C-alpha cells in the first residue's frame, strides 16, 4: 500500500513510522520546512521511546520519506491520512478544524483515481460528513471515500499502543474503503487485534467517549482520594479493591494531581461543547472538567499546607514537570498551575525534569532549573514529586535529607509509602493516603 500522512506531529509521525514498519510505503508531509529538514537529517523532533530507531530503519529500507509538498505522493496513494492538529479554538473551546479542512481541499486537488481519505486527528462528530460535502461540491470529479480512524496512542507508550492495540476503530460503510483499510491494518489483524467497523459518526464519537470516560475515571478516583484522606482510608487500596471487579477494571485508577496532556483536557472540553450544541449536555464530563481544573490549584495549596501553611521566602524543589513520564510534553501539565500557586505564595521554585525542561522553560515563569533531584533539593524546605519518572523511584533519602533545610516530601503520585520515607526522618504527604508530620 502507498500511504500519505498529512501532518508530522505526534500522531502523524508515530503512525507513519509504524505503517512503514508494517511494510507499507509511507510519505509523511508537513508544512513546516524546518521539521521536514530535521527529519530528513535523522533528527526526531519529539521524545517518544523507540521512535528514532523505527524511523531510521524504515528510511534506510526506502519505505519512509518526508516532504513539505503533498503533491505528487497523494496522486499515487491508496490512502491519505489527515493527522494535523485540532487545537481548542480560542474563546469557545470547540476543536479548531481549519487545518483539517485546508488539508482535505489540498488532498482532493491532488488525488488521482480511487483514494481513501482518513481522519486520524481527533475530530468532532460530523467532520467526516463535512469533508465529504467539500469533496462532492468542490471536487465532483474525484473518486474519494472518507473514513474515520481515531488513534488511541498514549504518549510514552505510543509504539506499543500502535502495534498491540486493544482495537482499531474504522468508521465507514463504503465497501471499497473497508477493503483498503483491512489491507492497511492486515499485519495487526494477523496479530489478532480486532478491527471494529462502524458508521463514520459513531467512530468519531467513540474517540471522544473513550477519552472522556478515562478522564472521568481518573477524576473519580481523585475525589475518592480526597475523601480517603479525610476519613483515614487508603485510596490505592480502594482502587485495587474496586479494580478487581472486572466491570470496573484496574486501569486509570491512579490518584494524582489531575490529568493533563494533549488529549484529555482538549477532548473533554470539545465533547462538552459539541453536546451543548446538540442540546444534549454531558453533565458528568462538564463536572469532570471543572473538578480537574480546580484540582491542579488545590495541589499547590496542598504543598503550601505541608509547609505549615506558608511558603513565602521558602525554597520548593519540584521533581518532574511534564504531564506524565516518558514524554517531554508540557501541554496542560498540572505542574504549570502548581508552580503558579507556589510563586503566588511567595516561594522560590526550583525544578528538575529528565526530558521536559526545554519545553517547561517556554511555559513556566520564574523557575530555577537543576541537573538532578539532589542539586535542586539543596537547602530546600520541601521536595515535591510532581511526575512519576522512573529515576525518582529510588531516591537516596539519606543524601536528600542531608541536603535539605527541612525534610518535607510531598508525593503527588504516591510512588512511595509512608514507611519508606519516615524512617529517614522525613515528613511525608501523599495523595489519598496517610501523611505524617514529625
Ligand atoms: C491519552 C489516552 O490514553 C490515549 O488513548 C489518547 O489517544 C490520548 O490521550 P496520553 O494523554 O498520552 O493518552 O496519556 P495517558 O497515559 O492516558 O495519561 C493522561 C493523563 O492522565 C496524564 O496526566 C496522567 O498522569 C493522568 N493519569 C492517567 C492519572 O492521573 N491517573 C491514571 O490512573 C492514569
């Protein structure tokens, strides 16, 4: 199969590289000349474990190339994926589809012969219909089927998620398109990954419903965490206890500082807006969004409370800044709000993140960065674990305590337990579990 991927951001690059790895011929297109030049020089602009190697191998094998121009590769393509950004529109929170429609028009102009055009970007219900209308009215001579095929990749685990998916959702009722999509995903079908075919609108909604449900699940356990703290229960044990019920499942029940990233905040908001437009509000998700927003600031207050209610003039050391580990992504990271709350309280904020510091510098205010946890902990009044990077899981507590001014640890990801930490003389504050002041 010849595949063209329009948009070489996170989704486009991972999907394009993995399709090439299946043996298809893939051209990844992006309007950014700088990005394409870098990719051609072997530089991968995002941090994703395993991606560099796949790109390199498939480039050497002649199956993967890059271009700023979708013509002529679209003319030869069997399938063209649209994987451009759909940011939240400023002002109203709706997904901004201008890049999607611009890409669709450019593709249609270049298409020759029957071609399947697939939306991989997360697009609101009805976007496929609108693209089809544009094709029908503006390009009546072109033979194009429009398909929805949402991605469910998690940053940091995207290659595994692509190659071992729980399911592949394909929204189309066009018989020719179904055959082409079967061929595109045949290597996964052989792995017994289920291909789930449904109508296009249903497929578009599946993506939003899946992300909204997961965001709601996290928010649920976060509220149970707050309750656990008040009534003296342990949220991790509650999560385990309810997760053993197969109807609930044990995934996405890890309490923390609130969800962030490029998908959950944007997609929950877009679903809320779409549902309001259809006069069918999704109140659970409206509430989820509001609770999660408040939670990030509340985490700032939690740190301040751990410092006896006052951080003015105190040094706070933050371990981790990205919205989760194994990514350099700072989009909607809880750290942004936590840092602001601490700065507002008069603290001096120092931080270390294994991969996210360059991205953090662009979005955070007056933060001082260090090269490892110990450098930033020197003379600190509290250490706060904000992101659960592997390298924070085996800290040298004796060394840490000897460096700090006050031995206070706030563990917003529950990577330690009280017994791990208090024996070294730390005051320990977790999420939804017992804390201990000395
Ligand atoms: C998510 C979806 O998982 C993926 O299917 C979709 O395509 C894109 O959005 P991603 O944003 O990369 O992926 O990360 P994910 O691992 O889902 O985590 C999202 C956020 O939820 C992070 O901030 C994470 O820290 C938080 N989270 C996740 C929790 O707080 N608790 C959990 O139990 C799980």
